[in-house]
C-alpha cells in the first residue's frame, strides 16, 4: 500500500493532467452531438475493425520489446525477452506520465539497473534505442507526408508552420542524444559542470566522489555504445522493426475510420496523417502530449471523419494509442520492479588494458582538478 502511495505521489502531476484530459474527452463525447452522430452512421459501427485496432496496439508493444531486446543482447547475451518487454512498457508508461515524454528513459535505466545491468550499459542501450526510434519516426513521417504532399498542403492550414516546429523539436532532441553517444569529452565536461553547479548550490556534499561515480558509469556508457556500434546487423534489424512498429501504430486511425463505416480515403493517406500527428505532438510539454495530440488529430482528421464523428473518433484513438498503455504499463512496471529476478550479468567495470586498447572501454582521462570542481 505504501508503494502505491509513493508511486501516486511521484506522478501526481501526470495523474492530474491525464485525469483532466480524460474528463475533457468524455465531456466532449457526451455533451455534444457526437453520440447521435455515431447512431446516425449509415452502416453503424463495425466492431471487427475496432477490435483489429486493439490488436494493432498490442502488436506495437511486442515490436517495442523486440527492438529493445535485440540491443540488450549485444551487450548482455544473457538478457531475456520478457525483461525487455516489461522494460519497454515501463518506458511507455512513464513517458505517458511525464512532460515531453522524457520520464520513460530514466525509469527504464533505473529498472534495468535493478535487474542486473550496470547503469552505464543500461543508459547506452536506452540512448541507442531512443536515437533509432526518433530518427526513424521523423524520416517515416516526412516520407509518408511527401507521398501525399499536395493533399495536405491543400487541406491542412498552417501546414508549413507545423512542419517546421516538428522538425526543429525532433532534430534538436536527436542531435543532443547523438552528441551524448559519440562524444565522451563533451558529455564528461557537461557532467563535471553539472556536479560543480550542484556543489555551489549546496546540493552535492562530496563533488569529487560523486563525479568519480558518474565518470565511471560514463566510461561504461561509451564503452557499451561502441560495442553496440559495431553490430551493423543489429542496427538494420532494429531499424526495420521500428519502421514496422511505427507503421502498425499509424494503421490504428484507419481501423477507426473503417469502423465508423467510412471508406472513401485510402490507407496510405490516413497513415501519413497519423505519422505527422505523432511527429508534431511528440514534444508537447504535458504528459502524453495532452492537448497537443488531440489538437493535432482534430487538424488532420476532421476532413476524414465527417458528420460530427471526429470527436468520438478522437476519443477512441486516444484510448487505443494512449490510455490503454497505462494499465498495461502499470502491470509490466510491477513485474519489472517486484516479480522478475535480477540476472547475474557480468560487470562492465574494470576493463583490462587489452579491452581498453581495443576500444571496448575508453581509457580514463582523469578527474577534474580542484579548480574544475570547487
């Protein structure tokens, strides 16, 4: 019971925001003509299509676990798929509960550490996974939209503005993660500067000791990243799985569209719209992109869901792409933190001189001097 209270306290802001978002969605659904619009559909609701949408949502979870598992096995061959699946869903859960979808990765690293990984190795795995996903998502969205560019330019207002915002946010994030992965010197300076700042603010009592611990894990991080970087086959496979994962997710609105009895618009156009919505709303500074996701859906999908059906379609879409992740993520988080036993994995610390020479772990470049950390 105490652990439940602690979890609620830590994620209170996200829970409040999600609750408000859910109330607003339900309010729109019941206090407008949305219910009547569903009743007046010529062919009624097709539950087979909606059930298919639920199945596609579940398939994205499996693909998330598969992609993460392939990266984990490069560093730790003893790693298992059920661990990757739970860690993947834990990341989905905490990304939904925190602003800008940034809370999932730290919680994944924390749980992977509890399951036997070194913190630095876990960080490199999550960084590589995040980098692949973001790059694929941006390129996928741009490719899909280019295929239907005249259509969106004609039917979506402020299309160019939304494109620029989406590209700037995603490109900045990708550049920062990539910089952290490839440049040990820069990240080491950033960490040293952060420790120095915390010490000046009296938030870090032993800066040298704290720095050495972080520096040690940073060496493991870059060593694991270099090891992962050697596996071209893994990168290709994970990229293909990620393309499939995003593509499957983009099919969910089409299932809703067909479930509402519409069939005038082709699958590719709706997939392109969904890919674009995902890219634009990815960095809305609210848990689950609340507000931004709904607004983006309204902008892109009003032209598809006619007769006042766009609001109920949006509610179902949010349930299948967001709210359904919460209970499943909670179950997986419980298993990851309480049920799965920690694996006896080999430590990545204390590399030999031969390993350092081969680039497995970068050599220690020294700790900051006294004038670097006061």
